[in-house]
């Protein structure tokens, strides 16, 4: 110890430094903070880290994939001699740039798009390797024909309700054009919202007028046929939403389940995640151009629809939709609204037949966007580890007080100002801690 002890170790204290834990920053390779911040958050999601390290242990000489590179990186962090320091995720970034053209540059990327890509891609790798494994013999064993290869087209985020846009970029296309009227009187906003802030806060009109695009989810690629057993990625991240639609003509209720690996919620000014989730599950009326085709009536009818969580995932990832397309600016702008996210979370928007409705979640990690717009700014993350809160800013790691988390809720006014706001929240179910 002595002179070799870093400031972080001193702050934590050698007695209190968790055994077998390592806090390593990640070197930035030119705007790769979107990746660094997500990787740190995932590293501190315990079930995910364990599975990745298990993969590393089981696959001594794997073909190089993004998963093998991730496993090498996690292993490298977990086996460092020093307790703190920084490490260069060079192989991972090189592989990432090879894997996906959109990331093959030095531009700022969307951390949520990256997370979405990474989780889906890892899942596909596991499926492809399973298909190519011993149970399938050596017949045509390139694994390309089934699951993994065929499913790449499904990686895009999809909107949960009927949608006007299914573009490949994430949920940003959610229309806000109908709410661009000045709406300073928005119910839950206090004080002086300017016109633009009021616009984005006017969610009730978004709910009704934009065809029910209240919420979107990201589905995971599904397994098929003989390989229908879930992968560990499914086991960790996948939940099930059920959407119930009640025909207002015949009262018939129909329901449909869909998988998700994260929930994407709209943000309102001066609210909380609980509020966002309640809005996510608000009843919406399907009417005018957006009627529901009722099988019982054999015609399009007005209907009421709502989405609730039927299976709660082990890790609940919540994406705050902070980048919204604003027609009057012809670009995406950042919505810096203050949205409180609690350290403990219970879901109230569960369905009556939910498997595990009482799951209690603890906040484990937050990816934070710093800046004023989607294509500028910076990403950092805060994580909870052994009761300590740490802030990872590329290669820098600092201990922070839990009270500092409030600084990342957002701003109570002025939508255009630069802000440091929670962007992706990772909640871990207490029963898997
Ligand atoms: Zn009907």
C-alpha cells in the first residue's frame, strides 16, 4: 500500500474496499463513451457479469465474436492485480466497428441503440453457437441457417402499439408534432415552462392524438423450433408485456403478449419513473383512423387498449426517451425534464395474472447523458457496488455519495440547456442479488 494507493482506494478505505472487486475505468477511443458507459453498467449488473465470465470460462478458445471480446474484457477487469486503474477495451471496440457499420466511425452514438444492439447481438451469438454445437452434429454445422443468422433483421427496436414508423433508429421517431402548441399550463409542471418545454410536457395530447404511440419496447430475438429454450440473455433481461384491448362495441377483451428487454418510457416534467411507468400503462382509446379490428364484430371498432407487465424481468432496463423529434426545429432535441428515479422500485403496472408482480428492484446502474443533444455531449455512468456508489467517466472512476444521484434527475426548466440526466436505468431484482 502506501504510495501506490490510489485516491479512490484511499477514499473507500482499505478496510472497506470490497474483496475481489475491481474498479477500472475504460479508455476512450474517440467518442466511445456511449460504449464505455453501457459496458460499465452491464459489468455491475451481477447476473450479467457472472454469465459473461462463465462464458469465458467455458469457451477457452472461442471464435472471435463481440461476445468473446466482451468476455475477455470482463475477465481482464475481474482478474487485475490492482484494485483500481484503467483498461483499454481496444479489442472490443475494434470488433464492434467491424460488426456494425453504424458504429464504425468516431461519431457520438446513442447509448441506448448500442445497448440494444449489444444485447441482441450477444443473444444471437449464443443461439448460433448453440445451433452449431454438438447436438446438431457436423451436418451443415455453420449455424448460419437457423436462429442466429436468420434473425438479424429483427434487431431493430419495434414499437409496441401499431405504429406509423418502424424505422431502424430507436424510438426517437415518436411523434411530438401534435403537441407543439404552447402548453404552459400542463398539469404537473410548476412555474415557467417555455413553449418548447411545455410542448414536450403535454403528454396527454400525445397519448390521444398520435395514434397511441405511448410506449415502445425492444423485443429480443426469439428462439425458434428445437432451440426454443431461453438463453441466459433472455433469462436476465426478458420480460413479457400483455396488451389488453376491449372492443367498445361488443366489450370483448382480447389480449396479446409480447417480449421486451427494456421498457421505453416518455418523460414528463417534474415527475418520477413511477409516473412514467403509469403513463406507459395508461388506457388509450383507439378511434378514428386508429380503430381496432375486432374479430368478434368482424369490423373496425373503437376500442380501449392498455399494456401491462406480465412477467417482470430479472434486470429491468428502463430507457427514458429524452431525444424527441421536434418538427419546428427539424431535428431531435434533448428533453432534460426532471424525472426522479428511486433507489428502490416496485412496478404497479402489472397485469392481474402477472407471475411475480411483487418483485422489488434496486437501482444498480444508470447511464447518464451529459449535454444538449443526441449527437453531441458525453455519456458517463454511475453504478452501485457493495453498497458504494461509483461514477465512471471513461478512464476515470470516482466514489460518489448516494445523494449525488439527485443531480442526474434532470432540470426543472429550460429544455435547451445542457444537462446531465439519467438516460438508461438498470434495476436489479432483489431476489437475484
Ligand atoms: Zn367487437
